[in-house]
């Protein structure tokens, strides 16, 4: 590959030169203009053999130029670049010379070497180059802009040249879809995992990185944001992903090997594979010409659970995603509300903001509806002090823990009874999918039998028979795996729900809760609904609804009675 200058700042959009025939005079006007010999080879073209190699193109074009008297040659090479767009350093350099009026002729082996976007190729060859008096020659295709298209098929060739990458893209998409729906990972293992030496398609835990991933999730549950987490890791001198991999390969470490980026932390917190699943088709592109990847809708992803050892539980990952939606920031007093992001107004549905200042003592910190706006908004204050809320939540957590630990078996039975309707509906849908897959499998056996008969009778060729048989066998393997994984998933849900196990484990983890921490609040509480106070009767009574994670809809006797914050002349009690 011929070395060219750095083109890191080239714009992403395909450049189109303005067809300006009034080129400014240049100091090189009296000299012979440049003849560009342009060579291009993509990774896909390498599979076609030596005929398209850079060396072959260079020799062919050089000989053609010498035989036809062209001098002042300039060879531009784009090795490893697709022809579906013009974001190539060699072609960009040539276009700049064209705009300066320095180019007299542009040579390439054939039209496909110049590009495979028939609209843009036609615009350059038919409009742009003639406007700058540039002669365009595609040697093997017999195209010469000065003498015209020798056979009159240049436009058709351009169209066929574009069909090639379109067809290749289609085949690649089908291949990736078949692999993705088979339950295999489509990408490399993320930080925290590594490939199994005995099976490259299997991920195993990275002993050094997995604990760091677990710690990042724990810190998030503890109320820390990405910036705070990155500072903690840097303070504790935890190697970044890049630094860790460099140290293993014996390469020089980055300038700051402990300098974690906030975006790296966010990427780890959002990676679902840490729950032990395979998650494919997370992004897609609208066209093979567009390289931008667009996030896919969750329902269009393909997720297979329990394909590798989990670093974090599904419950913990779900909780982190909820916390990430409610970003918390330190107030000016450098204090953060214990319940920030969890409080909601019972009337307007808006969030309650944490209010404090440096002159406040702890008991003056409070929450107020975001739509109150000092009486000028659309809602009332729904004011509640943090110390009051802290006592209410602690009291309710202690009561729930005592109830569940006192009769775990009874609680499990009650939970199963409540969830049975939802579980049975989901199970029926999965069983229907399995039945459809089994039906398709049976149909494929019939189709393949008939296909063999057509081949035996000479109605289809051997090549076509082999190709169609291979496609059907691939589909059969995919269906068998889908049936197997779906039946396993149905069986798991028929026994016990993960939410129940997670909540019982939580009550065992915090046996004696005497004081609330950010971690305890985030693990137990899903949201808290604050009602407007009732000040009739000379007392201030305020209803508070506490919604727990995992079991928020289960009827638990100790949760049946609402929490009431009650105060008289500055004194408070709960009922």
C-alpha cells in the first residue's frame, strides 16, 4: 500500500465536488498535468484471487500509461477499503488535486475499482470529471470519457458493481442471523470475561477483571455515579481495561493506566451479558452503505440465559438500570438525599426534589414536589423531611424482614399463588412457540425428502441441491436449539421465580437493620409515593406508600396498613 498523508479529519458524508468549470489559474498550468493511477482492494475482493491485487493493478495501469504516452504519473492506493463509499484516503487525495485543476487523466483497472456506488460513480464520471477537463479511463471495461463508452454498457456495469456488495451484505446478514439465533456470541467477550482456551465460542470468568466488574455494580447500588466510581478505581490504582490487556501482552501501558473514563463505567453497567446470558442483535444498520449502528429495540434482540457464569445477578442488574434512570447529583451543600430519585408525588406523578443548603442542619433537609415551584407551579408542595422518611422506611423494612424470616415457606406459597396467573400466561406463550418450532421441523423433513426426489430425477442440479440442503439443515439446528432453550426456561419458571429468591436472600443478608444506608435503600426500595398532608383536626397527617423491589405487588400483611407521618406542634409519630 502506497503511503499517503493522514486523513483522519475527512468528513463522514460522501464528498461531491462542485462542478465548477472556471478553475483558477495555477503555477503548474504550463506543465504537463498529473495522470493518476488509482488502485483499490477491499477485504472481500481479496477472496477473488490475485487478479485484483494491488500489485496486479499497479503493473497493469503503469504499462497502459507507458504504452499510451502518459507521464507525470501519480499512484494512489486504497488497500482494505470498501467501494460502497468514497471515504478513502487515496481517492480523497486525488479529488483534491482535481479541484486544483492539476489532473489531466484518471486511470483505474475497471469501474468497480473506482467505486461500487453507481449513483456517485456516475456523477463523477459523467459530470464532475468532464467539468474539470479530466479524462477518465477504466482499462478493462473499455471506458474512456474522451472516446465514449466503447460498448455502451458503463451504466449497466456500475449497477452490477453495486449489486455485488449488496448481495455480499445480504449473505453476511443471513450468516450472522443464523449464528446469533443459535445462541453463540457474535462479538468478543467484554471486560470481565475471556474466551475458553478449549472452546472459543464459550466465555469464562476473567479472574482479574470479574471482581472489578462486581465492585462497579456494588458501588452503583451504593449510590455512586460513573464519575465517582471512576475516581474510586483510580484512587485504588485499578488498571483500566486497555492497561490490563496491554500488561498481559507485554505492551507499554497507557500514559495513565488507572485513569478510568466515565463512559467505560457506563458501558459496563449497561452490559447485560454480565448476568450470564447471551445478548445478540443489540444494534443494527439501516443499509449496508451506512456504517452507523442504531440501538435495537429490546424485543428485537435475541437473549439466551445461562450461557456463561454470571458476574452479577439479574435482580442486581435490573436494579442498577432503574437507578441509572434516576441520576443523583450532590446538592450545593455537598449532601445527597438518601431517597433522591425514589420519591414520587401521589397527585401529579412528578418526582420530589431534595432540598438542602449549607446553613441547614440535618433535620432541616427535606423533599418537595418538582412541580410545586414555590407555589407558582401546577402542584402543591407535598413537603416531607428526610429524617421523618428515614424512620418510616427503616420501620417498614424491619417489619418486612421479621415477617418473611418468621414464615419463609408461607411467604413462598403466597407469592406463587399471586404470580401463578402471570406465570401460566407466559408459559403458554412459550409452549406455543415450541409447538410452532416442532411443526416447522417436521415440515422441513418433508421438504428435504422432496428435494432429494427432485435431485434424483434430475430436476435440479447437484450444486443447487447441496446449497438448499445446507440451508435447511442450518435452520433445523437453529430450531432444535430454540426448542431446547425455551423448554429449559419454561421449566425454570414453573418451579420458582428469581424475584422471590432474590428478596428472601435480601432479608437473610440484612438480618438486623438498625440504620439505613444508601445500599440498603437501593436494594430494598423501588419507589416511594408521597401524598399531600391532611391538616384537619389540628394535626398534620401524611400518607406514605413504600413500594419494595421484587415483591411490590404481593399482599403482605405488614404492608397492608399505610404508613402515616403524623405531627403535632413539631412532634411526630407514626401509625
